[in-house]
């Protein structure tokens, strides 16, 4: 199963959620955001090889970006930020780089910095639902619930098949204890994008919450 990056608003993974279910406690949320890397290359070089190649020549965007994704996958967020910042210098209008920089900044507890990256990505690509979804989850983690929910509903109004928005809404509903609505949102994710990382997490989360509800 792919590594799941927490949405910050909920730091429970599925094992913790299952343990809570076994103890007959409500689950704050069983889901986490999907793997951090956005549009990783089809064949990713090993981390050590990439580090050596970048050490020899740090002027190649593709290698810097791939190394940044590897650091994200290994949860080495500060290093990911450093390397992705170099990639951003080479391609300052690259939306994928900006979103991944935001993911890393959120992971190390710098939401304002993260939202700055997401905001720049949204300006460059207003139709990019992933950047907007990440912005919403970052704001939710800060307790800016109304801003987050309005942003998510706005995404869905403009892009009814933006599965990341349904996924994030599901996490918010689960966090609030509105479990049936969370399940409904996650089922929408599975319907729209059945092969996505979000769908994988949604299916597992639905299973946890349905078992919890059946036991009540």
C-alpha cells in the first residue's frame, strides 16, 4: 500500500482507526491524504543514485524533481523542500513543484508557507483541483473550517469530478463525527477515480467506519 501523508488535521492511520474501533471509540477519521508525490516519473531512480547524480550536477530539473519526490516518499521533508526549491528556481512556473513544496511545508508544520506555494500554483493553473484541495486541507488543519469547506464546495461546483475535493470533504466529515456523510463522500471518490490513491484510502476508510457504525 502506498505511504499516506497525513492531512495534519487527523494524524490517525488505518491501524490507529482500527484500534479505536476495537475499543468501541468513535474514529476521528480513518483516511489520510494520498501519497505526497504529484506526477512522479514512471521509473524512479533509487534515492542513493539520485543523490549522487544531483551532487555531481544540480542543474538538471528532472533529477532535482525526482530527488525531491523521493525525499517526500521517505518523509525527509526538509530535504525535499531544499531540493524542490532548487527545481523551482529552474522552473518557477511548474505547478507540480509548487504543490509538492506545499506538501512538504505542511508536513513540517509551516502552513502559511505551504499555502503560499498552493496559492502560486492556483494562480498559474486555476483549474488544478489538486492545488486547491491541498489549500483546503491546509486551512482545515489550521482550524479555518469555513474557509476550507467553502473552498472545497467551490471546487466541486466548478469541477464536479474533482475526486480530491470529495476525499477531503470526507475526511472533514469524519473528523467532525458525521460518519455517514464521510462514507458518502468517499464512495463518490471510488466512483469517480477508482484507481487513484485517494480511492484506495477511501475504500479502507469506508470499511473501518461501516464496521464502527454496525457495532453501535
